[in-house]
């Protein structure tokens, strides 16, 4: 006999998948959304899910033939889909390496070498490429600047040979290749400097700034607009002298940027345009053959005053800015398109990334909000509860559960199912009185919707909901029994679908963006009027609760665990026939 044990201690039970460790506590607080915008977002999301799972044959039905087919498709994964999974794993390793690098650079490089991401032996080109592309995987801009400006170790003076990425010559080579990777061609020195400083943060030490700016100047002095290869031709034709001019002007621009936008400097002490022009007009015959035009220097001053060069925020977290976008477009010559043959494998990757956000959307429709941020307690409350939100939640839950089942992802399916059970509000809140729990459930269309989905899913996919899934199903049934909601008094039979047949076909056609039929029947849609639990008013329910107010709790769940694995069965409790 399956019955919850009466033994155990108190405590709220929150369902958590033992496989993934996921629980509803990941769901964040939802902001109020207008109903019309919520409907548009819902239709876009539901239509995307249906497109994603369209044409995938269900793998959840029992039968050896389907299981063999699923196993065979797994073993014969196409090279393209295999490459996609490898790319996903590669990115995961890069994320972890970036976190280690932010703590200490040598830890990050060692991790990259150990996992085959960097070649062995490590080359300056591979390290420079990691530093250039690492912002998207979590590299800290300050950590990148710190490594670029560091003076490496001298191998001859070291007690034991250090790793190659700690040597001084290696640091210099990495800085040179890092600066050369930017597309400074046909860019002014100011725009090039903005692009360069958007990729990392300059360290605070003057010696480090000097090393970095020297590397930048040697690279930009050959190709920028001010060089002899550019349109302005302001620098010397000698590469070394051009690099010196670019270095002095770049350093002066950084000082001007700090001076004009530092709030601690009084306005009367800030650098004037005449001072900036005087300091940079002539660097001497050893560096420049002619003076820099006054109009050119005044233009730089005006641009810096109007738009500050920022190294924190606006891209410091890896987000896209104008300077970084220019950098991306300069270094993007072509796009490679992957032709993926194994669509099922791609869909699995998509559902792995999408199922938790979809679950969060369901929680918003069904009103699941946190009640205790510090202790992780959650409750299901009515947030603008409407028939619309309840119906949306049902459709969304059915679609994502069906998709996980169709793709054979039982782990995701079971996580989703357990959380849907929890959203019914029939599990965990046993410290509330019987009257309160009854009222909260019968008065909430959202909770009833979650129960509808859970029961229908258990009926259709009982073979894959797992042992935990059946435990929660029985837990909800026992709670309904103890709330006296299984007597038929408050229950009413409903149609299998909450929309009429024609309305459902029209709704699905619009979501799938299929061709409209020649004649569309103008049939009004049904709301959730035929919910499983009827349409009784809250006044009738209040009267019923008043009549039952003096009754004691029938179940004793205030101090009850949902399930007790070691509790004795009914047969063990029966007296032996020999006694």
C-alpha cells in the first residue's frame, strides 16, 4: 500500500532532481509585464519551441525497436554535430581557464596546456590570441592589462626554469603580437587608441603603461592615417621615428583624457587647448620632420573633451561598444557557415540551454515568486492570476515536456516534471492550516493548471517520469485527499483540451507560421472555463471553509515528511496470523 509515512520531523520539502541538482530556487523574481506584451512573448516562445521540436518522433514510447533506433542514432552522430559538441565543451574549458587566469595568469595558462587548448610548447601567438578573444569567455580586462605590462623573469637568474609564459622575452613577443592583431589600418591614432584601450584596462604602474604604449605605437605608427602609408602623412617615413611620435601623442592623449574628466581637478586647473597644442606641436627634429597641424591637435582636444576614453564599464564586462564593434568588424574578413547534418543532436544542445529559462517563464505565468531570499524558501502566489496566464502556462509546459520526451532526454524531462509538480502548490507547505491550503489551491487557476499538466503527463509518460516523479504524483493525490478535494464535491470533469478543436488548429497554425486555409472559421476561443476543478466562486468556497473551520487537520502534515523510504508497509503493520 502506497501511503505517506506519519513518522518524521517537520520541514518544507522542495523537489530537487538528484541527477542535476536543480531546484525551483533558481527562478528569479519577475517584474510586472503588461498582458498584451506577455501574450506576444508567449506566442513567440511557444512558436519557437514547436518549430524546434517539429518533426521529431517521440522516443518516450515503450518498445525495443525505438530504443534501438535511439541508441543507433547516438552511435552514428554526424561529424558536424560532433564538432558542435566539441566546440561547446571547448568554450566551457575556456570559461574555466578565464576564471583561473583572473586569479593568477600562470594557473590559467597551465590549465589551457593541460587540456590541449594551448599548444605544447606554448607559443606567443597562441597566448596573444587567447588574450584577444578572452573577454567573451570571462577574462578580466585588468588581468589582461596586468599580464601585458609585466616584466617577465630572467631564465639565467632563476633558481629553477620557470614556465615559458613567465619569461621576459615571451612577454615582449606576446605584447607585440597582441598589438599587431588590431586592425589599425585607415584609422586615426585617436580612434585606434580608443579601440586598443577598449580591449583591456591599463595598469596603474607607470612602467607597465610605458611598455604597453611602446608596443601599441610600434604597431599603429606604421599603418594609421597619420603615418606615411595613411592619408594624413603627418609622421616620419622612418618607422622608428614614426613610432616615437605615435608614442608621445598617445601618452599625451591619455594624460589629457585623465585631466579633463577627473572630478578631483578644479576647472581652472584643467588643461586648456592651447597647452595641449603647445606640448604636441613639435617633438623635435629627431622625431618629426615637421610640426603637427594646429587644427589637427585642436580636433583631438575637442573629441576627448566631448567623449571620454573609457576603460571601465562600457565594455569592461565584455559587452559590445562602438570601439569593440569596430575591432570585431576590422578583424572579420569572412564568416564560416557550418552545415549541420544531425539536426536531432543540435536540438538536444538547444534544449539543454533553453529548458531552465522556459521553466522560469512558466513560473512567471503561474505566479511562482521567492518569499525568502536568504534561506531559499519559495512560495506560489497569485500574481495577476488570469485565465490567460493559466492557459499559457499549460501550453508552454506541455510543449517543453513533449520536446524533452521526443528527444529522449529523460534527465531534463524528469527535472521539468518535478518542478511542475511543485508549482501545483500541493507539496511542501504543510505548516499552513487545512482551510488555508484548500482555499489557496481552489482559488488559484495557476496551481490547478500545474496539477492538470502533471497528471496528464503522468498518464501519457508514466514510464519515464521516474521514481521521484511518481512519489510527487502520489504526494499531490494524498494532499488532495486530505483537503477533501477528491470527493467529487469540488471537482468537475473537463475536456481534454482547454480550447475548442477549431480554435486549437487555428492557434497552432499561427504559431507554426503555416499557410492560412482558404476559409477560416470565426470561432471564439474558449478560455479556461472548463478547468478540472470547476468554476465555483470564491464566495461558495468561503462558506464551505467556514463550515469546516472547526475541523481539525485530518492528515497531520504539519510535522510530516512527504516520503519516508524506511517506513514500514501496511503488511508489516498487520499482526501476524500465527499470533
